[in-house]
């Protein structure tokens, strides 16, 4: 006799998925074309057909704890070829957004970041923190003076570190808590649904899988397998590499300052400065390409979360470059103003990273690693 499965539909979940871009769900008649055409769907328990039916039944727990939703990178091939005009790619994107909210605590921040009416609050919070902390410590000087524009004379490096080092700790702690649950959940889900035969997660094996998957992520191999939106890989890679470049630059300047005591501004001939400038330009161009792509793809659902993140990344790049350009043009007031705004963008990007769509960087990496580790499509040896 077939095993019984108790279905506990969550109608609230269906409502949210519908609201957040998954409203084509009801058109699905389970033909499975999407699972066949998806270029990255595995043979063992392919997606996204099973996710379409689970979502329409409101099986929240089954979906949110499945690592399959993270393997999809929304190329749109399945949506284009669906004979019913359903959009599985958008449905999976809506489920991922829901999953990010489920795993990131405190939930209050998730609500804050996903509500367009609260957007001003996201900018007021860092402004107040910067001004209050700056004035209390005396590390914020609204009249820096001097012949040369030096941003740290206005907004001290100590103040930057006083704010951003605890912020980095906050982000790591929230991700650590979320990922602990996430990894446990996806493993349990994979075991119960027959996607893996491995009973336990072996940390050494998991790290090996991570090392194996990194080149795939860096080369965007999965992206280039799709047909419909293949060109998106270029802008996506530009943004990814610019973040990597800026991360390297920030760390080098941090070490140079605290180990060797060398302060900025640095010469434009400095190779690290070149890297910073190239990464900044790539960030602006890559995010502008993404915005253009979203605007032109009228058949693809774009939610507030998508626009919020794109606006933030674009704003981050533009304010960074204008800070630099106005400094070189000797426009002190403008340069200090853009620097202040730039720091607000940086704060927003980092402080709310675990709650925003950008968290996919972390969850997708872990899901891809888990998929590699799980040996999902491994055939049993012939006996
Ligand atoms: S989403 Fe479309 S292609 Fe996929 S199973 Fe449903 S009807 Fe078929
Ligand atoms: S959007 Fe692309 S990757 Fe995602 S399920 Fe559809 S075909 Fe597969």
C-alpha cells in the first residue's frame, strides 16, 4: 500500500506567493514541460513542476526547506515554454523571497525592508546613527577645512570602524543562525524526499563540495546553460566581481591603515586604487544593465524587492564614484555630501543583507554546495 502523506496547506503562504509574483500558479495543469526544458534540473526529483503543485497546495514547509528552489537562477526558459502561460521561474523567485524572510531573524527587519512605505525609515536609521554617534564621540566634523579634501577629516575612519565592524558582526551572526537551521532543514527535506542517501552531513565533505562548486559560481556556468536570459550572466558577473574587488580593496586599505599607519587619500597611480575604480565603474555599469534588462522584460515579474536591491546597488556605485570625482574636482562640499550619502547606502546594503534579496548570494551558494555534496544523481553501482 502506498504511504500516506498528511497535507497541511497554508493558505496565507499561497496568498503571499500570489502577491509577490507567483500569481500564474493557478494556470499550471502539471504537464511537466517546465521540468523537461529546465537546463539545470536534475534527473532525480526534477524541478520546477513539483514546486508548482506544492505551491498551489500551500505546502510551505516542504518548499521553504527544499534546496531546489535555490538551484533555479530564474533564467526564464520554463516560463517561456510553458503551454499554459504559467511562470514557474517567477513562482520559484517568490518562494525564495519567502524563504529568506523565514530564515532571517529578527523578522521585524524583514518586514521593514519589504515594505515600500518604510523605505524612508531605512535611510533615516543610518543618518541618525551617524550623526548621533559622530557628535557624541566628536568623530564627525562638519567643518573639516584644510586645502586638501580628506574624507576622514569629515567622517573619521574611527567612526566608520565604530559603526561598520559591529555591523559586520551582526550580519555574520544573523546568517550563522539562519544557515544553521537552513542546512538542517534542506538535509532533512532531501533525505525524506529521496534526493540523497547520506544520513548525516560530514563537515569535511561539505567543505570539499564548497571548494568544488566555487569555480561554477565564479564562471556562472549555470547561467550560461539557459537560452532565454543568457545575456543576464554578463551584468550579474560584473556586479559579483565588483563586489569581490571592493571587498579586497577595503581589506587592503584596512590593513594598510592599521598595520602600516598609512592614511588615504591614495594616489591614482596606486594599483589598489585602480582596482577600486574599476570595481566601482563595473558596479555602476553592471547594475544599470540589470535595471535596463528588468525594464525591457515586461513579461517577467519584478517586485519591490528586486527594485529595492537594484536601486541600492546602483546608488552605492554612483555615490562612490561621485565622491571620488568631486574630490578630484576639488568640490569639497559636494564630495563630503556624496561621501555621507555613500556611507548610508553602504550601511543599508550591509545591515539588511540577511533580509534582502542579496541574501541569495549566501543561500544559493550553500544550496549548490549541498546539491554537490548530496550526490543526488549518483547511480547505484551495478551488482
Ligand atoms: S508550469 Fe507550465 S510547463 Fe510546468 S507543469 Fe505547469 S503547465 Fe506544465
Ligand atoms: S527559471 Fe530557468 S533555472 Fe529556473 S526552473 Fe525555470 S528553466 Fe529552470
